[in-house]
C-alpha cells in the first residue's frame, strides 16, 4: 500500500482538517463530534439540507456544503456510516427554523443511523424529512443494502434539492423535489482495478489483469458480471443500456448525462466514455441538455467510472442551472 497518509486510523480527521483550512471561506469543520457545516451557520427561514455517509467518496459529501447545496455533511470512517451522535448536531446546525431534509444513500448502516437521528431530532422539535437515494441499477440487493444502492446520482439530488431550498421552498416542497430527482435518475458503474482501504491495507476485491467488473458499487461491492477487457465504446454501452431500459426514455426526451470517475481514472478517459454515451443517446433521439464529467463520487483510488442519466424537465433544468458555491461544485453568481 502506497498512500499519502500518516496514521491509517487518522485519515478522515486529518483530511477534514486540511479540507477546512483550504476552504474556510465556505465551510466550518467541527471535530467533536465530526461534521461539516456551511460557513456562517444555518440560514434563518431556509430549509436545511444534510447528507453524509462513509468517507472515501470525496468530494461527496463535504465537498458539496455551501450555498445552493448542503448545509451540513456528516462523514463516517472510510466506507462506514456516521453515527447518530454526529448526525444530530449536524442537523441542529443546519436548521434555520424551517426544518431539515436528510438525503441518505441506500446502505443499511446509513439508513438505520439517519433514521435514529431523525427520530431524536423530531423529539427535540426539529421537523425532519428523509429522502432515500437508490439510483444504482446494477443490483437489486447487495451485502450493504436492501434494494438498490445510492451512488453518483446523489450529487444530482443534493444539487437540485439544494437549489429548491435556496430559492425558499418549504420543507415538504424541497423533499418532493428531491424525491422527483430520485425517481428520474439512474446510474451504473464499472471497475478496472480495486481500491485499498487505508486501515485494511489490501485491495477490497480481486480482479485479473484482463478483467473488468460491470455494475460495481462504490465500496467495491460485487457487480452484475465480470468481463474481459474491452474498448471504452463497448464498456460505455454496457453501462448505458441497463439505465436506458430502466428509465424507459423515449425519443424527444431530455437528460443530464453525468460520467463520474471512481478516483483513479484520468479525465481524458472519462471524456471518451462521455463521447460514446452521448452518441448512443443521440441515436435514440434523446437530447443531452446538461452534462457533468469528473470525479464527483469516488471510491478512494479505484480505477473505473459510472454513467448517470437524469430525465430533465424545465423545472429540474432551472434548478440544476441555479447558482452554487461549494468546494467541489461552483457556477453562477
């Protein structure tokens, strides 16, 4: 194992310390318990958005704290859910008096711990709504979840719901927008090489030199099948076809096409995958109206990528375009 770390047990804390120093104008890092909030605290009268999960997926979630996205993020240990004792103070800090929406990826630990935190926050008088993200079409069940996993589509849920909260939507309206994104977003990923969890010191799974895992999860969970090495165009097709079938996209529809890197894939290769995915969509008469390419939901240094499609309408497009200012996503005024 070769990594730019000190003590494997201190990776999350030291990384977040550096993150806070680098982006102090945007975020505040709280250390005991560990969570991240928007600099300046909760916005009075605005619905607060909170998300979180195991670390190792950076910039998810702390990288999306800021104006137009999250008000707080709760990082757990690498690939391990944060505890309710972290989620509760993060939710308090995000509450500007209009309630809090918890955006939770569908993994068993995350679901249980965020549910516990939501119940305790409600007992304190904080109104809470929970939105479960389950965009991964690769599997219906895995070792980590009952039902589909939450993966890269989480970024799109956080951005669009964050924009709805920023424009002043009420609690139930923000939750409804988030649910609408969940209903219309699908993802699927692949791995060329595994990652190494720092405290484990060994690869999270084994792949032969000429093997690729199709349908991999963001923690190294098994996929749909293992195939031999193929050109990027063929691999893009393997990822896109199940998404298209599941979404039921028809000629004339509009989408946001998101090609996400798993942490160890060059941007040049991600654009090759995007190129082919865009071609396949055009052949079906589907318009790519918005795009995102880069490392936005990673699995440490895993080599691979995922493809995400979000069916767009006028409102979702406008909310995607709305200004955002976070460490990892910035545009607009």
